[in-house]
């Protein structure tokens, strides 16, 4: 059974488990790139709703999110990874193989939705060209889908600051000597820590 590999990782009471897209690889990348047979795909699509129903009926809250990205945004992200040495590690050989199979993946996605979008375990499609909005939307939806109580917190108040000791003198940070020293420090920090961008 394909999903058997995930059973050991299902959450116990009070726990949360997050699966990535590998839970549905058989309906997507394995099918498109020929890593499995069409008969295996059909059996997976037929059996997965039954497995998910059993999971839900056991008391688990099962939420499935599909992060939808446009072909233009996919091209932008992959091109950026190719040209940016800081992001090249995100680019896998599978990304390159999959890039020109857009409509094969789209058809596989549609077939997956048709077979596994059920009343007990529906899919939630999240437009994700804007990563920040997508993340916030998923977080907001997830928190709105579960029952929880705010964690108790003690009220925090700032204590009174100590009085200045009689022997302490404030440094003259406005002096020309201090400004020159500060500029050297800032220049050194800017050289050592480059801008890492938005990701």
C-alpha cells in the first residue's frame, strides 16, 4: 500500500504533523515522469479517499493545501535560482525535467482533485505567486479550522531604570572621533553581511 509509509508519522492526540507534497507524489510527479504505471495511479486515486476518511473518522483534523503558481511565476523563480548563486541549491534536476511538462502536470492535478477532493478531506487551493500572502492565508485558514485556546501569559511591565551612578559619564557619541569610528564599523558590517534579498 502506497500510503503505508506515512502511517508511522500520523499525529498522536494533541500533536501536529505536516506532510509535504510527497503524500501525493504518485498522483503527480511519479505519474508525469513515468515512475509508476497508470494502473498504480488508478489504485492510488481510488484508495486514498478511503484512507483519508479513516484518518478523519479517528479524530484527526486533516487539511490539504494546494499552492497554485502561474507558469510565468514558475519561470521567474527557476530563472532566478539559475542565475543567483545563493539560490542554486534550491534547483534540482527534477525541476529541470519537469519544467516543460506544465500541461501534463496540470492534467494530473485535475485528475487528482476530481478523485480526492471529498467532503471529509477537501482540497484548499491557495494562489501563491505572492509567497507572503500565500503563507499568511494558509496560516489564517489553518488557525480558523482548529479549536484552540490562547496560551496564558503573565502581564509584563518594565521595571524602573536604575539611577546613573555618580562616577559614570556619558560618552560623547556626537564627537567627530566617535562618528568616524562608527562609520568604519558600519562599513565593515555592510561588507561582511551582504543583502540576502527577500527569500
